[in-house]
C-alpha cells in the first residue's frame, strides 16, 4: 500500500469508531445490537492499533 492509502485506511477506521461511539452515547443503538456493535468496535480498534504498530 502507499502512504496515501495507509492514511486513508487509518482515517476510515477512526471515523467508524467515532460514529459507533456517538450512536452509543445518543442511545441510538438497540440493546439487541449493542453486543454485536461493541464487538465490531473492539475489532476495529484492535486492527487500528496493529495497523499503526506496523508503521
């Protein structure tokens, strides 16, 4: 990947986390989906940390 692609990927992952957290704080998440979305959020966070560690 190029530096531009790396930066774009990192920004997309951060944006996804911001959107998930904003929805969670505003109570827009159904309780039935809360666990699944938390798992997605945790996975994205983990990928982002690993991705940044490779740089």
